[in-house]
C-alpha cells in the first residue's frame, strides 16, 4: 500500500509538470520581453543545466521568452569552435549537455511562464555535416571549379553555403526545424542570417511549423532587416539593426537625438501591422567588440541607452550578462565566466525597467509622440490605459530641457512611485532618465 501511494505521488507530480508545460502559451509578439541565453557564459560544460538552475533569477528580471544560442554539435573540419558551425541539426553538443537536458530546460522555462526559442542556422552548415558528402548538390558550388563554397561575401571559411534552389534540401531543413517543435516543445526560432535565405523558403517553413505546433503558438524572429522577412517570409519580428547603429552614433559621436526618431520611423514605415522590431543595446555579436557599459561610455550611459532603445516602440531584449554590467568583451566562441552576483543594484534596475515595461501597455506598445531635442530623448507614450513622458539624457553632462505644456503639473515618477511637480523645465544629471506617469 505504501509503495502504491509513493508511485501515485510520483505519477501525479510528473503529470503536474507535464500539464504545466502543456498549459504554457506564448505572450503576444507585442508583449514579448526577451532574454538572450549564451550558454557559454553560464558554465564550461553541461551549461543547459546551469541555465535551468538560474531560471528563478531570469524569471525575476521580468522576461517572458528566452532565446538560446545554438546548442548543436560543432563542426571540426576548418572549424573555429563557433556554435554557428553546425554538424548535426538534430542533436546537442556534449559541451552543452544532452537533448534531455534541453527538454528539461524547456519544461523548467514553461513552469516559470517563459517561452523558449532556439537559434537556427539555415544559411550554412559545417564542412563535416553529413549532408556535404551525402548530398553535395544541396550546397552552392563555384561555377568554375564546381566545388562547394563558403557563404559569400562573408569571410566565414569555417562553413559551407547551402543551395536553396534544391527542393530536397529545403524539405530536410524544414523537417529538422519541425523536430524541435514537435519533439521538444520549442516555442519558435531566432533565425540566423535570415536575409541570406530566400523569403519564400521561410514562408513555406514557417507555415508548416505553425501548423505542427497547434494548438500552441510559436514566435519567429529573423536576424535581418529586409521588409520581405514579413511580407513574404511570415516572421513576427526582425532586428532593429539600424536603430542600434544610430544609438551608438548618438552616444559615441554626439549625433542629434532627432536621428534616433528618424531611425525609428524608417524601421517601422515598411512593417505590416502586428509585426515588430527587436530593440537592444547589445547582443552576442556586439558584445564581442564592446560591452554596453563601455560602448555607451559608462554604466549610467548604458542605462540611458537601454531606456532610449526599448521604450519608444517595444520589442525589448536583454543579453545575458548585461544585467550585471559585465565590463569586458564576451567571445562566444569560448567559455567566458560571468559573476552573476557582481552588480546587484544594476540587476535591480533592469528588473524595475522591465517590470514597468510589462505593467504598462502604453510603455511597450502605446502611441509614441516625439519632442525634438538634440541632447535628450523626449517622447510621450500613451494608450487608453495610461499616459507617460519618457526622457533620457544621452549626454555625459547636465542638460536642461523644456517640458511640453500638456506634461507640466503633477506626475508620478514611475520608477520610484513618488509624486513630483513638473514645471516648464527639467534639469537632468549626466545620463539621467525619467519615466513620468500622468
């Protein structure tokens, strides 16, 4: 009887875990707050388990989707240990763990109310991927030598370029993607070099993946900026590359804030309704060159840049490590240890900003009204649920700005919750930001 009771408890617990995962539903695209997971900053091996062990801390930031960088076996022939050099689309590299470890990460994430998308590399494979020998026609060949080439015009000599004129390769690629959705419970993909793959392939693959995932939703993020990512490909989000470039230009070279508003307008002008740009101050590519606390002058500059990045139009993303202000570059080709306790005040600041982002629909998807100023980003965010004035001093110097008449009076500092009087002018400390609620 005792054994029966124990077994019943175990089965009920297992059922409860499965039910929790099955009941999980992704947030609407417009409500996503994303966290990029680079497994190589979590542990030197079995890093998927290390990520799962940190899920409480990741959840506490307020994010609702994690994007996991590639976890597949890495090619050795001509290889550089890049996770984007894939030798098997249906396996997990021992460095990161096992496929069961990844299934566990998905389960734990879902139990924390967080979706999981996986980095997918459809533009190229490793040179020792079985397809190279089994199906050389699935790759692009040099016209003169009839040999397989690396992706051009890039200098990615460690990978072989795939041929999207080949119907059978397309089917095999889609089937591999489908495996992770149906067998692992994945919630979508971040698609690497999406602009290097024909949009009509994405349309076919995404249509099939959405059908395979039913009744669940999936989210598809393109690393690209072509308008046909949306109009043909069927993606939900793509990158705000141009906005990030202008953000750096404003902070490093003193360009006018008005250029940021123009970049925002230019990025959204061609987008269909219901499609979004992912906005960020760093990611795994940019972090190899500079950490945000250096790219944006100092820690305070990095936070002023974050406010100027995610609040104008939503699409918030944070790269795992920036929440503790990791000061050095992170080469994602190797293990880089991050001290997750290094900067608790900065972690809490990101946590509070994402909390405000989640709590107030106006801040993440309300109508934006810009107020031109060359040194301070000033804009209103409003919808039927709230009205806010957001100001972010992008200069490492004190600035005084005029306050639009409709926002003069009594406001609540949304970050602190304290009431304050707002007059005709606001004096801002170097890199100070304010989120004022009316």
